[in-house]
């Protein structure tokens, strides 16, 4: 069970003999209810998320749905980890996450914008490499420029910002800009944005956060 | 090429016909140099990390080594993402990472302890779910209790803290404690610690961070 776009990514041989339940985008609560209904009927149900189901994915809502229906102890469940979008995007950019980082979704559908701003501020003050999920939607376009401006106030102007759209999939796009000049052109909900920390820098076509194996002076 | 413990995790059929270069723990710079030397000789070299090579793994140091030797443009390279330890641990604990989180290594071998403290403080102020890598070594035992105390000053006393040792491997161990009573017993370098945010709570045997699909009052 899952959003059609995600089901289409599954190799056909894994789907042989299985019933496919395609669910529309949004409507996550109904999807979780439907999955639990099938499990109550005795079926083995796999709810598929893109990337890792535990990182902004369906794992939490499924647990919550089991709890609300008093089924936590009666329906066996397991979370299967995957390669999160943050790891796929980082790999395409080089090695931006080889030191401490913070992960923030800019979606304000379920989270108040002020909570998001508070976290951006904390990420800036902690000098975390900062991974932004859901950076822009067609409706919401101002939080990303705001986030970049907030981080730019705390980091060198040439701090690299990496953008990866559709990592390891069709129409993959990868680009890197200096923080002070970063624009939001081409960014959509399927883009992961990684803003470097104060020590992140370019190496050739890549961006890279040193772990400290070599002192900075020696570079 | 890699640390022997990691090479031993690779299914034998993937190793057929390949030369294995086992490298000792630590000595990461020498390992990177040796890998680059083999690549310069024209060999296709895969340096293996545990989990994801881009998250506290070897990817960054390899890029840095190519740069120092002026080989960034001449030796083709690629980073292959994997399932990071944070995603594996989260899956075993339930769904602690379905909202914003910060990732901090407590290893002070290459990072000054004051930088680590600054990031812990920022993670506390941002109310991030906080993932701790390298929480304890035989030599370094005080930073983890300090980190837990710092976070406990900002979060409810019953905030769940999840501990996962050897996720999805032999001798896997999983336990959850309330933050105010959390102890460091049984924690070692192979343990991932996930401290909940102010909204993280228990569901049955799991820990769970709500994304906001249901208002808190309705639970």
C-alpha cells in the first residue's frame, strides 16, 4: 500500500502475487486506517514510503493509528529502514554530512511556522550542517528564502548550499550555490537542500564537511 | 577495503574475485591514502564503511585525500549511500524520527568538547529529537551523562531515551528509559542513543514522535 509514485519504484518481481493498494497523495490518516483494517482482517500489509519510512514517513502515523484503535499489542508490526533522502542527497553532493547536522522540514501544514523558525535559529546557533526537507511547495514559497537568510547571517558568504532533486531517480538534478547568492529557483517538494556549516567547503564539483582528520591550515 | 568487522558483514557472493584489503581500526588517513594509491594504479576501489559512508564515514576523508594529492578531477569517484545507523536504530525503536532531529557525535578525538557542548545546547533549545553517535568509549565516559543532563533540563522528565546497540546485527540490544532516570550502563561506541523531543512519547514497546496528524488532546 502506498502512493502510486512510490509503488511504481518497486521492482516488479517483488510485487508478484501481491495485492497492490494505491492511495492518493495526502489523506495519510485514511491510508493508515485502511492499512490497519487489512491487518485486522489477518493480511500482512506493507505500507511503502519513499526513502526511509521512519524519517518524515508513515511509520509514526501507523503506530499512532494502532494505538488509537487499541491494537498496539495485538497487531504485530515492524519498521524496515531504508536509505533516507538525506543520505541519498548527501551522496550525490559529495560528503556534506560527515559531521554533525540538523534535519528540519519546512512544511507548515502540520507544524506551526514559528516552531520551524525556532529550529532554524537553533541550527544556526549550533553551527549544524542543516538539511531541509519539503523546502518549497506551490503554495508555500517564502520559508526557504527566509531559512537561507537566517543561516547566512551566521555563516561565511561562500558556505556551499547543495540542492538535489530526485536523487538516484529519473530527472535527477544536482546543483550547489554559495549561501549568500543562493536562490530558490528550481526547488520543489522533491528537492533536498543541504546548507553547509561554517567549515563546509567545496572540493571540485563536491561539497564537503571536514571531520578534522587534517588541520584546516594544512589544506 | 575496510575495517575487518565491516568486511565480514558483506555477503560472500559479492566478494567473489575481488581482492580484500583489511585495515585496522583508527588509522583512517593511512586507509584513505592506501585506497587512493590503488586507484592511481588503475584499480576500482570500494572503501566500505558501516551504515552510510557519508554520515561520520569515510566519504569525506577520501575526498579530502584526493584533493590534497591534486587528484580530484583525474580519479573518478562516487559515494554510494546506505542505511545510516540513525535510521536502523530509529526503526528498532519505533518511530522517533518522524519529526525534526539533530545528529551529534560525542567523540572528542577530532572535535573540541566545547563544540560538542554548544551543539547539545542548540539541540536542546531547538527542541530537536537528538541522535547521539559514539556516545561512550572506554576512555570517554562523562560526555554522555552530561549530554543527558543538559537535555533533561529542557524536556519533560518522562521523555523517552532509546538505546540501540548493534541494530539488525548479532547481539542486537534495544532499551528505552525515561530521560530523568536514564543511565549509561551498557552503552558503548556501537550504541546509538536517541533522546526524544518534548513531544516524543511511548506507544507500547516503542517510542514515537508525532508529526501532528492528530491533535495531542485526541489521544
